[in-house]
C-alpha cells in the first residue's frame, strides 16, 4: 500500500508573494509551528538541499532529516523528496499554486510515501497523521501569510538602498507585503545630497515631500518642492532629486503600475 494525501487551502495573497514566502526554507521556523530550525546544505537557482529539525516531541526526541526541494516558477510547481528517509521507504511531496484572483491563491500539497516494515507506525496510520497535521499547518501558514500582508513597516525595518544617492527605503512592495499594483517608500537626503537622474518606462511616480526643501529636475527643468507639497513624475521623464534646504529632507514616493520585471522599472541616466 502506498500512502497518499491531497490537501489544499485558499490564501488571501497574490500568487508571487505566497510563492516567495513558502519557498524560502530558511524562514520555515517562522512559518510552520512544527519546525525548530533549518540548515541549508546546498543551493542552486532552482533547488535547495536542507536539513529540517522539528521541535522535540513529548518524549524529548528531535526528529531531523535532509530533503531536496526543486521548483519551476513558470508552472508554479515544487517537487520535494526526502534524501534521509528515516522511517519512510520514500516520501515525495508536490506543491502547486493556482491563482484564483489578484489577491487569492490556492496552495495544494500532494504527498506520496510508504513506511518501512520496522517503522513505529504503518502506512495507514501515517496517512491519517499526515492528513491531520497538514490541515493544521496549512491553516497556520494562511494566518501568518495573511498577517504579513497587513504588517506595519517603519523606515528602519527594511534595507537601505544608497546606489542612486540618499538613504532610500522601499517599504510597501511586492516583496514586503505582496503589493500587486505598485510600491511605496521614502528617501532621506542630507543638505546638498541628491538622488541621481533616472526614469521609469512603465510607472508614474508620485512624490510627497514630508520635510525639507527639494529641487526636482524634470527632463532638465527645475521644480521646487517645500514641506507637505507633492508632484507627479510621468512615465519616461528623467528626474533628479536634490536637497536644497539647510536640513534633512524626507520624501515619500509611490510608483504604479509595476514594471513587468523589477530590473526594468528604473533606467539610470547618470551615476549616483
């Protein structure tokens, strides 16, 4: 007899965000309740080999095994298998993701396995155990991923990007909260500091100056912003931000819609 389980859950998150959250195995102890730690042993662009360790059971045993996980983002499919099988003769898992809408995804796990003759439980009992635990863990993932989409993010909660100048932080984005139509952030500039000239082929940019004074050069034409003023930067318009005030300037920006791929979103026309 081959053990087989098939479970699915619908999660209020874009498919790309759910994919990223559930395939970063390093963060699994924060995503599942049953895993204590993860050690990545080998890593390729489309696969990872890792050791997974569970929290101790009621008898104090720490169960651990090595798995290989490989993914195909074009088909939204992941295939995993245990390399160290433990009590299993084999354990194979297929994860699939189905986009139900811009902010809703069905995640499905299909598990096929067989227990060794000397395993503490037989295949029938393990099927019942896996079915029960899968439902619990899927619900945990649903709650945690949906909660992450509602996260409150501060300026220092995300990495700084200084490549174009200033201290720029992308706060609300496809990566941080699963935004699907644009992204928002802020940049802090010291007196005389600038964000180097660039343009956006696919997105409009909305700029709101919270504090300070900025000169924004639009295709070489200067526009001055003072605190609590805003400005639209149309698509394909070259723009540079320079702090022309005596103190720090803090500007909030939003870009929409998203470029087809992140690397296509900005075209630099001068060095930072």
